[in-house]
C-alpha cells in the first residue's frame, strides 16, 4: 500500500485518530471489548481505466417520415394508433377517393375510342393499298397498249389517233398510281396519330387507376406512429401530412467537441450514453462523423455518434449526457461506496494484514487521490495498489484501527 503524500491536515487528523485508538486499546481486555464490524471486502485488481470527456446533447432519430396521401379524399378508415409499431409498406389509413373511380371509367372509355380510331385508320390503309395495286395494274396494261399502238402506227396498220388515245389513258393511269401512293402515305400517318392517341388515353387510364389503388395510405418505413393530426371523416388533400413515423432502432447524437481535442477526434471512438441520475451507461456507440470544419464562434467541432436502440428505451429529442472515450489503459478502480471524506480529503479503509493482539483483522484509514467516476467507480490516481483489500460497506461505522469481520449477505 502506497502512502507517498500526507497533507498537514491529514497528519493532524491521523495523529488524533492514532492517540484515540491507542487510548482505547491500552489493555488486551479493552481490545477484546471492541466488537468487529461486519463489512464487505474487495481485493483491488488491475482494471481498464478510461480517459474520457463528458458532453451534453440531444438524440435524433435516424429517420422520420411524414406520411402523405397521393390522392385527395375523405378518411374512411384509420388502421393504426399513436405509439403503434408499423412495418414498411403497412397501410395506416384508407381514403374514399374524390371522383377517382368515375375518372378511371371515363379514361377507359377514351382508350376504347382511341383504339377504334386506330382500327379505322388501319382499314383506310388497307383500302388505299388495294387501290394502289389496282392503279399499278392498270398502268402496266396501258403501257403495253401504248407499245402495241406505236408498232401498228409505224407499220401503217393503225391511225395516229388510236396511239394518242392510248397515251392519254396511260397518263391517267400514272396519275391514278400517284394519287393511290399519296393515300397510302396519308393512311400511315393516320395510323401513327391513332397510335399516339391510344398511348395518351392509356396513360390517362393508368394514372386514374393508380389514384384508385392509392386510396390506401402506406408508410414507407418501419417505426413508431406519432400522434395523428387527422381523425376519421376528415377530408385530406394530396400531399397533406396525415401521420408521422419515427424509426427508433437507431439514434444519432450531435456533440460539440472543443477544437483543442482536434488531434484526438476521429470516427470510431467509443461513446457512452450515461443515465442522468446514476451516471451508469445507458447505451454504447461510436463516432460515425467528424466535421472537417471548426465552428468559428464557439471553436467547436461537430461530431455525430450513433447508438442502437433495440429495446426502445431511448427517444427522439431526448437530452442525454455522453462520454467520449479517448483512450484506455490499465489502472485501479474503487467503488464510490468505499470512499469517506475527512477534512476535505478522500480516504478508504484498507485492511491491515497484521492482525491485532486478539487476532482480529483491522482497517486503517488511508488517503487516496481520485480521478473521474467510471461506471460507479472512482479512478485511483495514487494511494492504493493492486492486491490491497478495502472495506466497501458499513463505512460510517468504521474508524482507524477498528476490528472487522466479513459480512454476510443480510449484513452487507
């Protein structure tokens, strides 16, 4: 056990306690008269001591979604309650669409009209093609007749007037072919226009069908339903917020870290959430983001830590105390219940391994220098060593040199 430092105040206290204990132990009979105090004992072992800093911040849900309908209508059913857990894609309410079904039926009729127009255009193309084939056949016949008439005129067997009539008929057939080709081209254009009209009518019908299908309002994420801002029978518009769903399986904590810790600040550092009363850890996480810039006014760096929340004990917006663990190293920890204060200094009762005259174990008041509290224990900076045994219960009944005995469960 190390006692490398003693303040004057402690020396005076210790001398007074020593004189008092000496006067009380002047005879074996007096020693035997002092009953042993039952205490719980703890043998100090090397532990992990954390170099950490505490911060205060507010938790934020990783994802919060405002649920909005994609059609307008009156609320016909509400399928969830505030505080209820919902899954992604789950319906939260059903709307009675406003004129949506009639619009869909009208759109379907428009599709039928457009398809009928296209069918007529196809029939017109067939007729134009047939007329073109007839005109081309007639032109071939007229061309043959002109060639024969020319041969007969040259042979003197036919008059010029017959050749002129054949040429006129050929020209008329050529004009008929040109007209038929133009009608075929026009029929193709009509079909293209009819195809476009069908696509447009089908798109309108599809849009109306989507509106009919969207009468059920669904949540895009899993989470907890917040208080509902609407009630049964309310008329809601497209895009109006009808519910809020908060995902609480993970939360983020924003921390403002002094810029003088910039060299140590990095992602992956352990972060602990602490109970504001007991200071015990509530959850453990790590830094997931460190801002590359320093906030000019406060000279702080924004860091974000994320925490899992499987039991749902943490809430969005909850103010918490957090501790960033910068480093860990071997050290000694003592329970806060083992500490007693005398004259503004910290002491513990250490078991004196040399028993008194009656073979009773006794405790000695030993000064300690303490660091931060860690999980209900003080870090020991000096005054104790590994292997020391200390009393951790009934501290108010102890004084320097008092005999002790191990306490039973009912006495501790």
